[in-house]
C-alpha cells in the first residue's frame, strides 16, 4: 500500500515506496503523453531516472487542471504535461527572469505548437510582482530548479516561493524535485554543487505559507554519494569531466533526488 505521510510540526515523515501501482494510477492522458513517439530517444532514455508517470501521479497532476511549470528549460517535462492538458486543462510555462530564458521558452513552444497545444508564458521576475492571476493554479511544479535559485541568491528563492504560493488556489499543490544534499554535509555546497538540502527547501516553502504534505523516494538514487569533483554535473547527462571515469558515472546514473509535495492551506 502506498504510504503517504502528512506534515505537522512534530510529525514523523514516512516515505512513499516506489511501486508499480503508482505508475498504474497515472492518468491515462499522461501515460499516453509519455508513450508518444514524438518524444526523442534521448528523452525516453531518461524515464528510468526521472519516473515521470510516478512523479506526476504523486503530485496529482491530471487533465482539467491549470499547471504551472517553473523554468521548463529544454522542455523534458513540458513535452509530457502540455500535451496531456491540451484540450482539457491549461499549461503555463514560467521561465526565468532573463530575456534569454524567456526567448528560449518561446522558441521551444512555438516549435512544438502542433504537439503541445496552447501554452501560456508568464516569466518569473525576482523583483517585480507576478503577472499570473492569483489563486487560479491547481499545481505548480519545479524540476531541479531550486538549487539554481539558491546559487543565484536566497532572495530570488524567497520571491519564487512567494509567487508559487500566490498563484495557487487554496488546496493547490507545489511539487518540487531537486538534487538532494544530505543534511550532514556542509551547507556551503548548496552554492556550488547543484545539490540542496531537504531542510532548505522546506524552510523556503514554509516561510511562504506552504505545508509539507508528503514526500517520496520515487527519484532517489542510493548510488549517488553527493561528493563529485564537479558537483551534480559530474553525473549523467552532463558528464562535465568528459570521458574521465565516464563508465563509472554511467553506472551510478543520474543524481539522488528529493521529491517533495507541499499544499497551500
């Protein structure tokens, strides 16, 4: 049985086990999008590390919702979520603050318009108020982006979480996936390694008003020791060391990841 733990100030958190049943509960539209032959071979190869069916099921993503994806970057998750919502729901991209990030997002979605369907773009600003209508989103999702915000400055991260909170309806879910830095490791590594502590994410989310509703080991990788010479980018798919020890890093796979679910009260 799936074990979901609810957060309270003194609650003991239990992890949701990875199970075939989780994938089976994934919405059929999402399953269809994952199986879409238009997804590249390179994208499909990463399914075994990113577990899109299980992850999106854990966050409760389904057609009919308004879903914001914060910094969709190359569109790995966008090519699953946007088509699944096409015609029944609303996919909103929230790229980074820079003009380059905004332009890249626009190019991505313009190129895939017939596949993704209508996509709204609402850029994030670390200084200006969000232009997204408050209290109208069902889900806000961010995949491996919070560590970038922390590396850019704690103020940017606080503003992002405040915008996430404002965007969601009461009862709406913030889903976070990021590279896990163990709690016993030096917090200074958050500024340079690409890894981030669970406690840091929870601190930011709680300060914005969120309540921790659950977490899962769906994207955990016990082979990752979190201490690589070029941080998380030593591992696939980046391989920042090139061919040096590449077979070793291939055998480890992609990073150990936190999967956290927060709710707006």
